[in-house]
């Protein structure tokens, strides 16, 4: 699936099954919640916190997909073409960071 197709499928789902988009501010709060769920898994499964039995069945892939879903909602609501935005972002990072990371002694 392309990013464009993702945005279209999310829009189709929202306007049929989901009835309508939540407000952008509500979706921002939902995004924060979803990122928090990813952080919880990361801290407990890959970080220093111990994992609770109730966390063991949490699916990191599903939580990451939730984050992408809400990002697509926000993009759709605000008229952002994510494909174009990501292409611009790659160009920006490539120009800005052309030698930055290669010259970073912390990454050696």
C-alpha cells in the first residue's frame, strides 16, 4: 500500500464506518495517547522497566499502526499530502545532514 492509498483508505473508512472525523484537536489527543502506548511497550520490553503480565500480549506493530492511522487522519483533515510531505522531508534531511551523522563521533 502506498501512502496515498493509506490516506484514501483511512478516509473511506472514516466516512463510512466511522461516520465522520473527530476534530483535529481530539485526533491530536488520540495521537498522544497512541504514542504513549508505543512508549509503554518500548520502555518495558526493550528498556529498563520490567514488563507487567498485562503488557506481554500487547502488539507493538498494532500500536505503531494506530499511530500511523491517526497521523493519516490528521493529514486528511488538514489537507496534507503525506507522500509529498515525506519527499520534501527526505530532501531537507539529506541536505541538512549530508555529513552531520558521518562526522558524529558518538555514532562511531
